[in-house]
C-alpha cells in the first residue's frame, strides 16, 4: 500500500501490524506512517496501539496474535491471511459469491 502526502511532508516508513487468530484469519489491521524526523515506534509499541484500537471495537484481543511487516507488502484490493505455521502473510482465497 502506498502512502501519498502533499506539500513538504516526507514519509520515512510505513509499517503494518495485523492481529490474527490461530487459524490465520486477520481481525484487525493497523498501519503506522512515520514521517521524516518523527518518532519511530518499535514493534511492541505498534502492537500495543493495534490492540488498544481493536479492543475499543469489541475484538477479543487476548486471543489474537500480532504480525508486523512493511506496509508495501499489502497490495490494494487483495485479501490476506497469516499462514499459521510460518507466521507469514499470504494472499487469501477470494470469497465465494
């Protein structure tokens, strides 16, 4: 996924944290955009933010695991899951109509 800005703002990095269940189904996606010169959160901080937001939306965060990766690994209009054994992001099959 690309992040677009206007003016003089320069993006340093874009990172993603997903919260998934043991089957690999993703329940929450949290994207963090870091501007040049800005605070660079570690994975623990990004996970804490993702869990706080997911919990506020009623998700059972205590049963979800986190996976962190660069935002550009997500392509628009595709579905993803986490492969349970390798803990890698994979493209999920399309839903049946």
